[in-house]
């Protein structure tokens, strides 16, 4: 198979690695890619907002499958355009991707199909006064969410009513642009978070190992929200019984619901869960693989990942294309630029990647670029250092050993990845 992969982060590096190890993969092209992905594929320059350009490239190179990594091309309807051009795509339609691109849409689907989630109400700008009144009647804390895509910044958990009023004004005043023309106000859910990804073909699904992300910048889950500072898989809190609840109460009704709406869901369904008393509720859906979770989940798969995604794309899911490695655990520590998620310097040379790899670690590149033949930092999250072990402890210790081998100026990372699960 010839595959076109779209994206440039650690998530796409991990997808590229799994595709490159698949028997059915002949050649991988990637756009825009990064220096790590360049070792596994041919990097091509394409304007992915120009759907006709992408489609023309696919015809020219006999592309059998397009894999879309990030949410933005899904929101722009790239999957729909390619499908009408008879090109197979792993990634949901623009309509189905609203599960991620509109919090209000996701909540309305969840309530319509009885999927457990926090109680909520949605207000638009014309309901400004009603929204403020609703806040006054709401118990604390109150969760406010800009409806649309806001790069992970559109969620505010207000501990007081005055903070909630202020947050509402910030969203309505255009801080998140069009994404804030509607606001979802919802109940705060207690519990522990985990994520579960399902590879879906519209009707059937294959569940990948569960994972936990570390969203905050500082140890002990303190400080600002980030894209994710590390992850581990599987998450002990998602045991067999809980996974059955996730399937029966969330994934099956969601797939049936989307089919019923006339928009079958084809792609990776990311279920962000809050777990309390062994019961899952949905915090959010994403219409794509999570990052950095993908950097721990995919290395635990054996078999032909490309075949899995291809079979999903043609709505004929091959449940035997991959297997989940037994008794293996993986941990990813993100190496970031000091200052991230705010201001940070970049352009520093990175050393030690091959030394860390010699010890068995997998180094996924995210915020890197080539400068005169050297790999330098170019983003907030620079590398994902993943190690596999026979226990979570083993994987943690291997990952931190590898972290020590990699050097660049202003390197920052959390020292407590997966510690919650070790307690
Ligand atoms: P979201 O973008 O909807 O996933 O929200 C970002 C983060 O905010 C989540 O990962 C949770 O940590 C937190 N969060 C969102 N909604 C809620 C809620 N209703 N109750 C508690 N925490 C929440
Ligand atoms: N790790 C969170 C996300 O991918 O949205």
C-alpha cells in the first residue's frame, strides 16, 4: 500500500513508525512531517487546506490510504473531499468530526443516545443574560467551555461564581474567536481521567490499550494546561470490567447513534473519560488519535497497523490485523522547551538521540527541525521519549534513563510521569 500521512507531531511520528513496520505498507509519504518522520517516509510539500491539491497528489502517486493525524483538516472537510474523489481515508467526515469540533454537538449526541456525561446547558451570544443567571444558580465548581476548537485552552474550571462570570465574558468577548460564539456550561465531574481509543469503521470497532496523559506543566499536576507532558499505557484504572462499560455505555451507542444520524464514524474515536466508583463518564470526544497517548499506545501493538486502518477506511474492519502485546507497559516522557506553554527560546542543537535509541528507547520528534544537517529545537514539546517494559516500574525507569542521554539547552520535563499509577 502507498500511504499519505498528514501531520507533523509526535503523534504522527508514532503513526509513521507503526505504519512503516506493517507488512502491507509499501511506501509512506508525509506532509508536512518532521525530521524524525523523514527517516521513515518521503516528506512532501502539500497545502493541505487545498483539497484538490491533496487529491491530485493521491491520484498521481497511487495512494491507497490517507491517514489524517490532527483535527484541523477534519474540521475543514478534507476527508469528505477525498472520499468523493474515491480515495480511502482514515479519519471522520466533517459532520462526524463535530464530536470534537463542537462541544455542543458532542453533548447533544451524548444526551440523545444516553451516553454518560456531565449535565450541561448551551448558551449563544443572544442568551448572554440567561447564561449569567444560570451561573448564579449553579453549584461550584462550574465548568465553562468554548464550543469550538480552541487548542485546548477553551475550558475554564471556575471555583467561584465571580470567576465563572468573568470566564463567560472572556469567551463571549471573542478570546477564542468564532469558537466562543457558543458556550457550554457544565457540571464538574470528580474522579480520575483516562483515555480509550477505538479504531472505528462506522459499525465495528477495535479498542487500543488504555492510556493516561499528564496535561499540566508541573509535577504533581500543577500549573498550566499543556498539550500533554507524558503518558503511560495501559492505565491500571481501566480494568476489564470498566472497559466493558466503556464499550457498552459509550462506544457502541455512539457508533449506533452516528449511523442513525446518517453519518457513520470512520476513524479513531478518542474517548476522554472521568472515572469514579468504577463508572466512566465522557469528558470529551476527539475525532483523532491523542498526543502524547499515541506515543505509548501504538508501540504496544503487534501486527499490521496499516491493514487495520485501511480496513476501517473501507468499512470492513479486520479485527485480526493487530494484537495487543501481553504483559507489556509503555511510558512516554515529553522533553519540552523551558517556558512552554508560554514563551520559550528555540533553535538549540539536540544531542544524544541515537545513544538513547541504542538502549531501546523510541524517540518521537515533535518540535524539531533540521538546521545545517543538525536537529534543533523548534517547538514547545520537542521530543517524546518512550520505553517499553515488563512492568510499569520497568518502563518508567528505562524512559528516565533514556531522558538523561538526550541533551539540549533549556530542556524541561516532568519527573513524575506515571507515578500516580505506581502508588
Ligand atoms: P476538554 O477539552 O473538554 O477535555 O477539557 C480539558 C480538561 O478539563 C479535561 O481533560 C479535564 O481535566 C477538565 N474538564 C473538562 N470538563 C470537565 C468536567 N465537566 N469536570 C471536571 N473536569 C473537566
Ligand atoms: N492528549 C490530549 C489530546 O490529544 O487531546
